[in-house]
C-alpha cells in the first residue's frame, strides 16, 4: 500500500471549509489525491468501447466546448458529454457503464 504524499487534513478542515466557503492547500491536495485514487480503482473500460471511442476521436467526431463539455457525433446523432463526465445516451443508461462518448471525451481530455 502506498502513502499519500500530502498531509491529511484535520477533522475540522472540512467543516470549516464548508462553513466559510474556502479551502486551504492541504484540503485541496487531499481532495485531489482522493479523486486520483478513485479513478485508479475504477475497472478499465471495455476494450470494444475504447476502440470505438478512439475511432471517433480519430474521425474528428469530438468538439470540446468552452464550458468543458464535449459534443460527440456518433451514427449521425450528437451526444453531449458534460464536463463532470456524464452522458445521457441510451447505452450508458441501459448498461450503467461508461459509453464510447464518455470514453472519447476522456481521451480528448483538453
């Protein structure tokens, strides 16, 4: 097990940040480390979906927007992948796993 290279925030750091609407460097570093750890623990994407996502990227089917979202054109339909990483396509709703639109957004990641 590896350690986090950041100081662990005190028990009061989160409530104080929430109460006063600010966060210190220790809290921000800890939150970023937690996000990275969560992403590492996620299962890898389905290879077939990843291949389809990379094909979409190579075909120029992704347009990144100023708000951080992306428009992905697939099969003549445009799908919006939100900046927070959500897609509302039928595939992701049916399977409950990342769709090719979400994967291509991650790969485009700018």
